[in-house]
């Protein structure tokens, strides 16, 4: 299924001004009645994340999917400040043992290390640029080590550009490394600072400075670091720990290693993983450490992003990370737009007196995606205006979205008010994709803290007088069930059966039954029967809602079992009979791809069931005959059947299927005469040419 970018433009709208920012959001035009269950399900299926799509069947939701891996953080991962990508804060001489160990494990395969080495030998001062966690620090140390400098001195990153030259000299033949110096807009690292530094170095001394995305440079031609691949780093680091070449090959061939490398790990993670693999080669080692390493490394990365002790990530970039988790594999521009909305809410929580200033043109998409370990790629999407190509954004590791949402919700509760307010705005947005992702995000939150998600979001939405929010609550509950959240059927059963429940909670429960009830057809049909029986006489909305849930169930993968349950309705249970017939006729109105005169889905079901499951074919005929014979509803049934005749006039396969069904609908003289009149006179005078051929299949007696 494809992802629509928007449904329709809506007026600018916010929620309560005291609780939401002034930034505008595209608001969905509210209607007197909620979107139909069928249309709401269609929008839901188009926009759900791939991780949830594994639980979606052909009709509604075809089973529970536990594919979203939340896990728990187990700790036990020690970050070596001298591992690839680590930051240096202290000043002093780097121990010789450290340099020797790095030299033994260093991999320059596929990198531009040799080119940089020649340039440093010639110029003696080198600025090495590149993103974080790409091994710039290790590369800088190895450049100095390969030049055979007797000692390497690490400078504190708080050294200002003006102080740089003064920190050099004093000893001959010395190497210096300064990692990611702290700079500012009014205090950049300039070319004049490098010239002064070079003047302080003797001919056997060298300086390497690493500069990250946030390092301010002026007049400085930095040299980009092209790192080796993670596989090369892993293999080289493993060889430094395991002497047996055959054992190294065996370890590199493990499925867990293949999976780890497929997730685009950072070089520092590859180096640490080598240590885990090295221990695995010893007798009596625990293989589970290898299996869990990848997820634990991802969890640590997420914690580093959110805690950010180095102050690298601005609050706005953290808001972008959360938005990217919600809109993973969605349009980049949409993600960036809505992340600024979240930033405003987070800023209000963090510092209410400070307005959330958003630079209009100051954001570099490539840099922010690089920091988020994400990629941007073009993809053609189907929209209501036809196919369009959009620029999408996604984490390199698909698990990052769920892990990040879990960590924000359970590890940083101070962010909850802003997150809840943001999701409420998204749930009322004018774009179905945005509304669906709001619901899927709430589903992930519910997986990890159901009581809080219910109290702060789902119940509030379900009780709202705004239809889009109520539909959002329905979708959130259904998706929460799909990804393995416990107790969702219990919640909906209670809302549906409890006479004291608010009517809107009962409405939501009935809708959820239509989305997930195919897993337990007998219980769901009985719950819907009980709901329709208990309705008060003046409640004219809920019976239609119950019928819409039956409609979805009859279009689901469990259609045969649902049909069997409907056919077991007692003859004296008028409310249950009407429920079955209303839901059945609603299902009969849908066609393949929702084409106006496409092949009817229920007719296609009948044609296949005639040979594969005859009892279902007989059941479809039984419901049709009952619908055509029902006082007060016969005209609607005849109109639907006429629509099938029109579809048969346009498609030969549909004609054959209808020709097989009609004799089963004419088991009495009255039924035969009714069908004959329909085929001869049509509806509103429209008599398709196929009607004459279909008349020939009706029994003569």
C-alpha cells in the first residue's frame, strides 16, 4: 500500500491556545458524522509504518505482529573515549599502549587515509572534517602514529582558536591532536589561527584537528575523512583479538554478524562488537551477547541523542528525531514541518518565557539526517491527485523509530505534555497520512506504557466531540493490538458491553471490533449482536456503526468464519438479523480498487467459494434472499443487485459470476418474478444489455 501525502488542504487550526503553540497546523475539516469505517480503514492501511504492516491481512488485520522490537536497555556497554568517533575532553599525552592497540586494529581499507597521510607529511597541519562517529579521532591519532612521532599530545577541546598556537611547541618531534574544538559564530577557527600554529611547530611536529558538522570554520579548507566500511573495521579489530584466521572467518560468517552489518552500524559500534565476538571465540562463552548487541547499541545511541551531554544536538534537532520516528519512511518536508511544531511545545515546557525561534532557511537537511543516522531517497507515491515522486526520510536502522519513541515516552516523562499535545494536533490534521502516523505513534507508546497512553491520549480522544480524534483513538487501539499490546480486546469488550460506558467509548469499541475482530470471529459477532440489542430506542447512530463493523469483517480474511456466525442468528432475534443484513449489504457495495463499476468483492468471493467452500456460497445466497425479502429494505437491496448487473455488463468474469448466483436467489416464484422484473426493467429505466442474457439463467418454474 502506498502513502498519501495529503487528503485535502484545510484551514489553519490549533487546539486550546493555552496548551498548543501558535504555529499553524493543517486541520482536517470536521464533519457532522465521522468518516465511514471502510474509508477510515482504507486511509489507515495506506499510511501505517512497514513494521506494523506485517500484521495486516488482505481484508482488515490478519493477525498479531510482534515485529516492533522495543526491548529493554541492559547496560553493560562501556564506551571507550578512544574508540572510533569518541570525543576527547582531557588534555595530556596519549599513552603509548593506547596508540599501539589502535594501530593493531586500525583499518584503512576503502578510506582516503594514505592521501591524508601524504598531505599531513607535507603541510604539517591538517583539518579533518566529517560527521560524528565516523572514526575521525582514531584516524587523527593513526596519522600521527604513522608519521612516527615519538609522542602524541591531546589538546582539550575547550582550547579556543586564539589559544591554539600557545598550546604548541616546547618539545621537538611531537604530534598534537585537537578533536572538535568548541567554536562559535563569532569565534570560528580561521586560517590565521592555523598559520600561527604552523609557525610554532618544528619540522618534525604535526597537528591534526578534527571538525564536526557544528565546528565553525572561516577560510579553512578542511579535508573530508572518507572512513572505511564497518565490515573492514570489524574484521580488522577482530584480527587484533583472535589470532586464528579460520576462527575469524567463522565469526564473520555468523548470522548475527550479517544482521549487524546490514543495519549500517557506526565504526565505534563495529569496534566494540569485535570485542564481543572475540569473547565468543573462548570456550563457555554466552552466544546471547552477540544476538543482543545490535539492539543494545541502538538503544545506547538513542539515549546519547536524548541526553546529549556534549550539547551537540539542539532541542530542535531532538524534536526532529522524534518526528522522524513518527514519520519514518515518510516525506522529509512533512517530517521537518511537523517537527518544528513539536519543538515549539518542547520549548514551552523547557523554558516557558522563551519563544521557540525557528530559522526559516538555516537548516541543512543533509547534516541533520546525518546526525540522525538517516537517509533521504526519492519514491513515487500514490495520492488522490495521482502518482507523485517525493523525497522521503528514514532511519538507516528500521528499529530506531520504535526504540526512540519508547525511550522518549518511558525515559523522559517531562516530554510527555508536549508529546501528547503534538499528537493531538496531528490526529486532527487535514492529511490522512499525518493522522494515521499519529495513531501508530500512540500505539507504540501504548505497547510500553498502556495505562499512561490510555489515560493521557486514547480515552481522551475517544471521548472527544471531534470525529477525527475519535477515529484516531480507534486506530491507535487497533494498531496497539497488532504490535502485541496486551488487553486491547478486553478493553473494547468492556466498553462495548458495559451499560455504564460513555456512548462514545462504545462507538470506539465497536469500530475497533471491526478492525481486529477477525482474530476471534465468534466472540466478535456475539459482542456486536449484544451491542445492537442493548441500544436505546432513540440512539440512531450506533446501529449503523455496528453494521459497518460487520461490513469490515465480511471483507476480512476471516470472512468465511464471520459468515458462518451470522448465519447462526436466531429467527426471532430481529435486531441481530437486521445487523447481519445491513452489514452484508454494505459489504456488497464495495468493488475491487473501489472502482465505480468494478468487480464486486462479495460476488468475487461467491465465485471462488462455489468450488472452494460451497457452504460460504450457499450462505451468501441465503443473506441475499433475506435482504431482497426484507420489508423496508428491499429497495436498497434491489439497487445494489442492479449495480452488480451494471458491473456484469462491463466485465465478462463478473457476468459469469452473477449468472452462477442468480439461480440460487430464485428458489420460489416470488423470488424469480422479482429478479425477472429487475432484469427486464432495471432501475430508473436503465436496462444494461447483459440483462437479456442473465434472464436466461433464471429457472422457468
